[in-house]
């Protein structure tokens, strides 16, 4: 059968299932936490600084007593998405699954920081459609030559040597965000400057007074 979802129609193979409604609302969780939840979706080339910024942002938010968790693309591919490759179809499924997990975390009141290349605009919009009220696209921007000069995992070197097929930016495309909520230019900003920009955005959008008001 097909079941409509926020991201469009999808085939559901499970039968005899009944969706349950939680007795604790998202607003209840915001009141308990003292802040809204949200999905900060970091997208950008490998080496742009997504994971570095995500982990430091998570550390600082946690130190301040906020509920935050990083969903890192490599970690997900080592477990939940371990059966997926890097074809366009598998990349889309990788993002869909990550988006579903991010939506669950956000519903639980957590500030989710997704650090995934997510190279296709359509896939990022698919995730946005899952929870448009909580989704914030953050473009971690850095030129290809800068990312390649960093090459923290040695992946660009392998891609140039033909050892990694379908590598984003080299043999596979990266579609820059059309209208992200925030752009963090890591080619021209330090880590501290980038974190400040992220924290300022969070303060303006997730820590407003209405976050702790009961609807």
C-alpha cells in the first residue's frame, strides 16, 4: 500500500500497524528543557568543517545545560545506514533515514545537529518537509580547493587517484543550497567565529521567550 508522508507518497510494506500519539507534547518538552528543539542540518563538501563545528557546538550547548545531539553521516553509515552505498539512490535513502531520525530527536525536544554532505537539493528539501517548522538548513561553505587542501581523512587524495568512485565534488555533484537559513563560511572564518555565528542563530531562533511558554 502507499501512505502519504510529509515528504511525499511512499510505499509502506508493514501492515496491521496503528500510529500512536504521545501523551507528552513537544511543547511540554520545550518547557522542561527551557528551549525549543530544532534540526540544524549542516550541509557542505567533505572537509568544509561540518563535523568539527557540529561536535564543538554540541559540546558547548551541553555544557550550558541544553539538550543537543549530533547525527554524523559517517556514524550513521557505520550502523543504521551500513547497507547503503554512494549511488544517487543510496545517497537519497541515506538522507531520508537520517531525516526521519532527526525528526524523532526533534520531537523529543532535542536540538539535533545533522552533519551530512547531503549533496542533492531535493533530498535536503525532503528532510525539510518532514518537519518544516523545526528545520534549519546551514550551509557550511568552503571552496573545493580549500577542502581538498585540508583533506583531513585523505579522501580527496584517494578520489583523485580513482580509488573512491562517486566522490562528492570530484566525480559526483554537490548542489549548493538555494536558500539556507544560515551560511557559515569556514574558508574565511575561524572555528571560534563559526561557532559564534551558529550560537547567535540558535539564540535568536530556538532560545526565544516563546520556547518556554505553554501553548
